[in-house]
């Protein structure tokens, strides 16, 4: 099944905050990824401000693309800029009317909110009741907050409007997915992601381009030092054989670390948990980002014990036991200090492994010997201590994110292969 055979989808986001930089969009990426995983080809991702005319125009444009699915995010609520229900009604030629099922949902959720915040229910309900107004013929999607979502069939398209709050949208997406599956919109394609670390897109692209491919849709994405190759195909023996051959070629030609879609975070969680191993961190340039990444997955307390953000040299010495003479001789940004920090984290916290980061994140602070982007990462474990030297591109945030990714992969190498990757 090639791209032209897949059902098409459109994602439409609304909100001034998405366009003026106040809020970083995550809903568009989430919805696009979920639809793609289910075999829907997203042909348009649109972002519009809280403007009725522009929102209606974007919806009309989306409908004109003749998609199977349109998913909207944002604009469901009680404030003046919550325009989605009205825009959907206007774009589809319907009127808004109070829906009894939606009204019951709004009343129930309002009562819960009023009780929790110790507010008068009648006062709150008078302000939330408008969230039960739906375009005629629409059905409410059970809310996580107060506002129900909207489900509407318009011609060939199934239109779903969800809240802009990411946690609410994620929870309510399962309802939408279930309806799409029941309606037969989801194609049941096989979707597989192969993840690579240690080489760039050019090396991966050569293998992908050389592989015989007529039945498999392939997309290559790059980020954080990793290359992800996504394969999608129909559930047929011939398509599966073609996909298996491509995965085999990738595994033979580049350092694949995950051929089943697991991220490095998920792989580390599985391996650490299976081996009953634990990890601690000592962070300088990453300032807590590494610990945050290691604790992002549910159940991370099984293997993550804690760590130290040792930005100042005095903290490296006092909290991690890094020798002051070592710091004076080599400087904080050095393999020697990275090793001492990792060993200190392991010793102080009592973990199986200690991870460390120290570097020059920029934009200032670099020198000829230690330029901006230079990072040393250390890993101390039962088999000894390893450090790697990297020079990462980009701005301060990019360097810090690259450093975190490299630290995770260094730990993965120690846990799974014991051999280094080049880092990019």
C-alpha cells in the first residue's frame, strides 16, 4: 500500500498562542503521529489564529481536500476566543443547538470542578453551559475537562474537535481512535520504526534508496543525533517480505539500536529493569535535563535513584567528590572531570551506573581549545568508566539536548553492546 492508497487526514490547530510564540505546539505532532501510525496519510497540518473568518476558511479548505478524517485542536471552552463549535457549524452549513447528552456531560463535570474549587455550582454552570452547544447532527465526545469534544460526519469526512490542553486531547483521542477503527477508516497497515544512532541521514538514505521498494512507504526523520526510518505497508506476505529485507539491510549497514520502534528511553527502561540495575546522574551543562529525561517514563523509580546538578566547580567537589586539583589541572570541561563526576554520582547515590555531562553550551564561554558545543559525557559502571568527546551543533538548547541524547546512548552501549558509537 503506497501513499496514494492510504486514507487522507487533515490536522487543524487554532490559537493565537501557537502563532505568537507563547505556546509551543505539541498537539499537531501528536495527532499527526497517531494518524500516521494507524495508516492515515496526513496531507495538511494547518495552524490558524483565534479568528472566526480564518478558522472557517481553513475548515472549508480542509473539507475541499476530500479527507477521510479532519481533527481539530483548541477553541473549545467558555472564553471569547473559543470559536471552534461555531466555526464547524458555519463551515458545514449547520446551526448550533444545545445537545442534551453534551449538557449532561457539562453539568456533571462542572459540579465536580465547582466542588473541588469550592465555587457556587449555579454560578459556574451559567458560564460553562454554552459548551453543550454543538453543530446540528454532531455528537459529544466525553470530556476530560469540562468541554465535550465534537464528532460530526460531513460528506465523506469525519470531523473531530478536541480541546487544546494536551493532557485532555491525549485522553480523548482514544475515543476518536476507537470510533475510526469501528468505522473501518483505519486501514490496518503495518507501521514499523527502525531507529539508528551513530551515522547521519546520508548513510541511511543510501541504504534505503538501494533497497528494492514498491510495496512499502518509507520516511526518514532526523533529530537528536538519531535517524528514524518509518515503514508502512499492507498486511500482505509480499509487502512484509519487502519490509523485512529493508530492515535487514539497515541492520547490516548502519548501527541500528531499535528495530521494533522502541525509543532509547524505552529500551533503557526495559534493560535496566530486567537487570535490576540503577542509574544516577551528575549534570553540569545539561542542568537537570538528563535526570528529567530519565524520569519521564512511568515507573522510572524502578531504576532511577537520583543525582546532582553540579554547575559550579565547588559543587562538583563538595557533592561529588571531584578532586579540586583535577579541576584546576584539566578544567571542568574535560574527560577527566566527566569521569570523576560519573564515578562520584555512582558512589554518592549508590547506583549501578553513573552518568555525567560537562561542556560548553554557549553562546559564550568557548575558547580555542574548548569551543562552544564541546561536551564530554561519562558513564561509570561495574565494568569501569568510559567517556566520550563530542562537538554538537546549534544553539544552547540544541547542545544541551544533544548532550542528553548522547548520555543515554552511552549508557545503552554499556548495557547492551559495550562498544561505542561515534555520536552522530
